[in-house]
C-alpha cells in the first residue's frame, strides 16, 4: 500500500512539473517568430551536398521580386537559371509564411531539460500545424532560452524515433536546428542558421536522406510595410 501511494505521488508530481511552463519562457515566446522579425533584408546561402544557392531577400518589394538569385552552385546564375528561379518565386503566394513552431507546442507537456543562470532548455510535444501534418505527433520541440536577454537562442525539432508519416514512407530520424543571434542595442534577435538532417526511405528503395544548411547573413533593416 505504501509503495502504491509513493508511486502515485511520484506520478502526480511529475505531471505537475511537466505542466509548469516557466513564465519567462512564455514571455519570450510571445514575440518570437521562427523566421525572425519582419522588415529585415538578408543574404541566404543554402548548401545541400554539392549543390548551393545564394539569394538576397528584400522585404519591401512585391513577393515575386523580393528574392534575387545571386549565385547557383558557386557561379553567377545563367539567364535560364534566373528565369526558372523567378518563375518559381512568382508562383508562390504572397501570403506564404514559414510555420511558427511556437503555435504547435502543447504547453502542459513542458519538460525542463536543464536550467542555469545563463540558459534554460525546455522540451514540448507538438500538435499538428494543419490538417495535412502527420509528423507532429512523432516530434518534440526544444527551446533554448537565453535568460539575460529573455530571447530564444535555439530551437530544435527532432523525431522521437522512427515513424511513417504516410504510406510507404519510413523516416528513421529527422532533426532541424534553428540558431538565433542575441539581441544587441537596437538590433533584435535574428535567424543565423538552419541545419536539417533527415534519414529515411520511400517505397523501400528510394533514399530520403538529406543534409542541408542555410546560413543568413548581411542583415539590413529596411523598415516595415
């Protein structure tokens, strides 16, 4: 009987701890956007295997002309590459925005990974980001809070084990890490780097393996629309 009571106490205590989302993290997430604050232009360099692309983003133009291709695979783009790139951007909706992972976390599943005077690391289960999101239930989001500046320093999305989001697709592991600069003076926290690593197969023979790095640099504030 004593053992049963003790086990119940441990279970209830763990549930209380798991449901306790720190107020400082709640405050930091209020103004957080995964893609960073609006109004900033930047250079985006994407590398995946032996392929690379360098683009410039200007926030104040129309969507189809906000992006400019600067380099393709280490060389100035050809006329054909620029045309295809421009057509691709033009087909995308001007309302297209990156998903904001903070809107998918389940607050009551908050798990404290570590805490120190400098940083707090907290992990959450995720709810689907839309009706077609079949992966969220197999992922966890981990936020690193820089406590002195009350800003999010890193976000990690990682699978908790192998899963099959759709028929005949098996993902062995998936991990995305987003790293942000710390705010300084009038400059807010800005997205610095995104790394993606996926291991899996489709239809038992087609590899889904992918390693990609996206680096953001040369930020310039252009103002808001």
